[in-house]
C-alpha cells in the first residue's frame, strides 16, 4: 500500500492506494506514488517527509520499499522516517485495551511476533521469532491478533482470542504515515544513506554459508 498524508491540522490521510497483488512491487510502487501526487495536485518537491516500514518482512519486499523511500527522500530533499512493520500492524487495531499480537510470516513454520499492551505503540517493540505452536501457546483469552498469517491460523486460535478485521491484516500505509509523523515530531529521523532494512534473521543462503565454515 501507499498513502499520502497531510499535517496542516493534525495528521490527515489524503489518499491511499492498494498496490496490485499480482504485480511486482518494484514495477508498481513508484508509479503508485506518482498517481497519489497527481490525485492531490502535489508536486514531488512538496513532499516534506517520506515514511517506510523497515522490517521484519520479506527480504525482497523490504529491499524494494526501503530503496524506493531512500531514493525519493534524497531526490526531493525530504526527511525520512522508518517504522517497525509490526508496530504499523498494531497501530491499525482500533480500541486497543488489552494485549495485541501482531504477526508476520517468517517462513519455516515460524512467525515474526510482537506483543503490544495499552494505547502506546513503541518505536521498536520486542520482536520474536516463534514457531506457530509456541505462538499459539502464548495467547490468552482477551488478546487480539492481527497479521497476514491469520488467513491460515484463525481457526487454530484458542477460545476467547479476538481476530481483528481481515481488512487490517496487511500493514496500512496510512498508519505508517501517522506513526512516522509522531516520530518526526520527536526528531526520530534517519539519514537516507544510513537507512537499511531490518530482516531480524539471516537469509537461508547466509545461514547455509555460515554452517559451511
């Protein structure tokens, strides 16, 4: 997803666009940004802040997203903020009163998981890599859960666990913008040259290379 937000009177979502699932992100991301600018009548030079999720997530998706954000911020002279992907997922959950678990597929029957409590969304939540079995064992009645793996796991959840609306299972670009603006206000900026994805684990190729040494 991509979104354009304004901050003249608080953070306001101006336009949000869902990228075609069947297309590669590298092909459609920057055209989507151009479409958003056209829809709002903005010029690229009017962008003051570029926001992007930095991980965890797929290796390819994170590389494409972070590279595009760095390039755009550098090209137009905008500030840059990175947001933890699981924080963005949790931030989309309405009325957070109990524990919220945000999850992403880590492959190999494992999940990237972070637990959130209360209304505040920490900038860098504790991120775990758990087997599906271990994560299910962590859940308690009253917990809410959000994330793409629920498409396969929703029926396996313990009784009393609340499943967030499926429309919010993917990170929302508008929420990334809102969280980023809060970080921007507190000076949590990053140099485009220094921003790198945080994969939270080595790739299979890196693990194989390490084992062969």
